[in-house]
C-alpha cells in the first residue's frame, strides 16, 4: 500500500540521525588501530609449521574495539545504521531529495536523483514496505587521509512494487516479501570536530 510521510516528522528524523552519527563519530580515530590489532592477531594465528588457528571473526569487531576503547558501543552504532538504512530507502522510494541530500554524499545522490527522475518521467511510483532488517554488521573499516569509512552488510526483508500511472503493477509483487542484501559504505572526516556520517557507496549482492 502507498505510504504518506509527515514532513515535520521527517525533518525530526533527519535531525536525530545527524546527531546520532555525530555522537558516534568520536570513535573514528580508533579504526586504524583496530585494523592494526586485527592484523597482529591474524599474524599470530599462523604457526611456524604452517598450521592455522581460527582467526578472530569479522562478526565480532566489538571485542577488538573494546580492548582499545572500553566505552565504544558497536550495537548502538549498528542500531543507528539500521535506522539510517530504512530512512534512505524510504526517501528514495518517495522521491524525497531534500532528505537524501542530508544523508548521502554527492555521487550516491546523483545516482538516486537520476533514477527518481526516470521513474517520474515514466509516471511510475515505487511503493516500499519495509518489513525489517534481519542483520546489520560491520564487515570492513579503514581510516585514510583523515577520512574514516565503515562498510555495513544489511540483510533485510522488503515488499517493493512499482506501479504505472493507471495503478498497474510494472515490477515487483505486493504479496511477496523479498530478501535484500546490501553493502553500504559510510564515511566521515575524522579531522572535523563536527563529524557527520554519510552514505558514499552502495552495492547489492
């Protein structure tokens, strides 16, 4: 079914996300040390006779980060990332360019704007029902030249339907829940005192 969004609630949601990412930005300088720590552990897992011990799982970066910063809260970060994922998908489906401008960087925004424009030219609407995210986890992270990047893998369930001007179904199935796996990269400048995480790249599986 088609969804409507209260503009006031949407502005408040964006403000909350901006504050959330800014608060979480304080741990960005730890990323490079985390990568170094993980590399040391990987090296230590290799024995002289060539045997290997199980290396630390990338699913548990919280353990490595807590050794460096006991106050870092990875679950809280991922909770914010899940909320941002849903907000960006809804804004894309609704053609809400102002909201997208606040949450994504220029390259991703350009791609979204082109697809939204093409959809409007065809007089089509995208109806998105977000069922939920099964899992969101950090699969990679780095810091280089003053910019921190975090890659999050999302496993989500959605109902996506594209309809024509006469309400005919062009793509998707309004009765089918589809599993979607995405890899999204968020980035922020670590040198800035006011850090703002934004989406810089997307990739599907």
